[in-house]
C-alpha cells in the first residue's frame, strides 16, 4: 500500500482515520463529511503560489503533474538544473512529488517545499518541517543525496502594487539544519505509518479521541464511537482532557450521567444544570445590565470577507481579509427598523461601501456584532488602507458590542450543544428563522461564491441571482441578531 505525503500528514493527525481511508474507503467517504470549499480554495491558492515560485528559478523544467518516477529518472539525467514536480517512489511504497528540486554542482540535491502560509508551521496539526523531512526521506531511499532543504513561503510584509513581483512576494528560508535534527524521528514515524496502514484490522469500537476534547475530533468520531449519546460530555465548554478521561473511564459519557460531586467550573455547571432541568439557565439581572448600557440607535452589523494567499488588490498583503459585503439593521429606541446593505461587484478596496455606510449610520449609537473581534479587526485593516475613514471606523470600534458574549455565561441553553455560534443560538431562541432554506449557507460558501463571481472568467451562474443569494444570507445574519436581541429584552 502506498504512503504519500498527504497520507503521512493525516497519519500524524490521526492514524485511525488514515487506516479507514486506505482500508475502507467507502466507509471513510461516508464519514469524512464534504470536502470543504475552504480546503478546495487552499489547494487552488497553493497552485497560484507555486506559479510565482517558478519565476524564481532559471534553467528549469516543468514535469507533467502525473509524471511517473521512471520519467523523473530520465529527466534528472538531463542538462537542466531545476525540476518542478519530480516524483519518487521508494521500495517500501513511499511516494513523494517534490515542488522544486535543484541539482547542485556536486551532484547532490536541494529540495524546496512551497507553502502558501506566511510562516513555517511547526504545530502538532501541521508541521512543515516534517513535510520536508518526508520528501528528503523518499529521495534518499531512492538513492539520491539531499544536501540542502528550503521552504518557500509568503512574505507577510509584501504589499501589492500593480503586477506581483515574485522576489518580493516570496521568502526562501533554508531549513537544512532543522531537518537534520528532526530526520531520524520522522523516519521512525514514516515506518510506523507504513506498519499501521498495512494492519488487517484496528479496534473499530473506539478511537483515541474518546479520551480527547471535542476540538480534536474529526468527522469519523461517530463511526468509531457508536455508543456516545447526544448531549455528551464533549459538548461541555472548555472541559479539560483530564476531566474527559476521568468521566470516560467511569463510563459517564452523557452529560446527564455526570455525578453531582464531579468538579466543574461555574459555567460548566450551568450547562449541566440546563440539560438536567431541560430549560435555559438565564441570568436576567446581568443581561438587563448589559443591554441597558447600549445606546440607541443600535446598528446590528455583519461583514463578509474574502481572504487570499496572494493579494488581489493593490495595498493589500498576503492573507488579509477584503470586506466585500456588509449588512446593517438599525433599530431606533421606538423599535423602528431600517436596513442597509452593500455588495461589491469587483475586487477593489471598499471605499464606496464605507461612504454609504457612513451616510447610513453616521457616528451614532452602538454597533452590535456577533464575535466582535472579527469586525473590529477588519475595521483596523480598513483604517490602514483607507485613512480617510479612520474617525468613523474608530468610532465603530470604540462603540462595538459583542452580542455573542451573553451566550457564553448569562444565557445557557442545553439545546445549543455548548456552542455560542449564531447558527446554533438562532434556531433555539427564534425557531421561526432559519438558514436552512438559503442558497448560501455560511461564510465560507459566501466568500467562495463571491470570489468566483468576480474573478473567474468561467463563472457561469446567473450573476443577479447569485448577488441576491449573497445579500439574503448576510441580511439574515443581522436580522437574526435583531430577533435575538428582542427575545433577550423580553425575558
Ligand atoms: S475522532 Fe480523532 S482519533 Fe477518531 S478518527 Fe477522528 S481524529 Fe482519529
């Protein structure tokens, strides 16, 4: 069975899910969930960054994407010194396709790994150095000497002005010594991965995440752990792994079964109490106090943004978010509601949007958003790009209130499954409102749809209908806040 670099990354994150993918692909397909638009976008961005990286090399040859290891062998013997996408297969079935490979004068090789991030990731979920070790391992197994390894990634300081300059956009960072230090431990992990995927069976009744918190779980969790009930201990906000282990070992995987004397913090106890009493636990005094501090008019605001690895607009840097859409519902003290919305038609800084927004709200009242650090961060970016709006955007940030905070402590309903996301809170508080009928279902879908609409020459959907779908989605986000606010005012 072959092991690719992608497989190896998956193995490092979770051996069980890789085993399922390799040995029971039909079952894996059922549980892995949809290949997200977000991942699809990441892959496209990777190709785009690779395109610029190629401009950094001379005397190069671009091997076909599906070129075989045998074909690579013949090409490596040519006069070229740089090869894009050469592939290698070791005797043990470990396969690598290297982004860029340079033949050095002494006959050894320099591997370049291209990443669309602005730093070298070294975390548990994704470690770029381990990726590079994997490539080096396969080449060495195939009899080549690798004397240098570098990572090419995006320069976060780069600011686009007109045509992209590859030398400015990209950084080349040599990591030969770091790879050397990691190498033998990664080789051990590669060998362990080969052994694991070739096992005939693994324990199908449970996987290691049974003992880990929810942030570690993947979509295969329910496949492996069929006995876990609805309203499980994993939903408890910020529960520690230590407590999860304790509860699982005692056979208490349902919140309802947690013993009365089990130690939880106040917020967690409120969540458990909500489920046991089958009703929300509401701190009316705290909610009244919070809401009475808000100054009318109340502007319920939501941005949609488009972030790209390679900046698309002059003045922007890699991975910065471009605000392409806004919805604002403004409520006066007498309850009157007015609505403003704006949706960009092209990739450009939102100067016109800010003009119209300012006309609509002026620097008045309180701005209310859900997960306010996001809107505040976008306003800070726009202050830097469009300083003529600095006063207005600073006013917004200084008068921004995060409605989500109430659902972290003062209004806890077990039916939200331990989440304070607006998608979970809205159907519980206002079941008459729903996202399920909308064509655009979430922020990722919105950015993907808009990005394709304004930049893909092959976009063949109805543009006016697509704009209508995007406007409806963002409008519901702010209307949802209005309705939730009304519920909170009347409890
Ligand atoms: S839930 Fe965790 S251990 Fe289980 S398959 Fe997914 S990532 Fe692996």
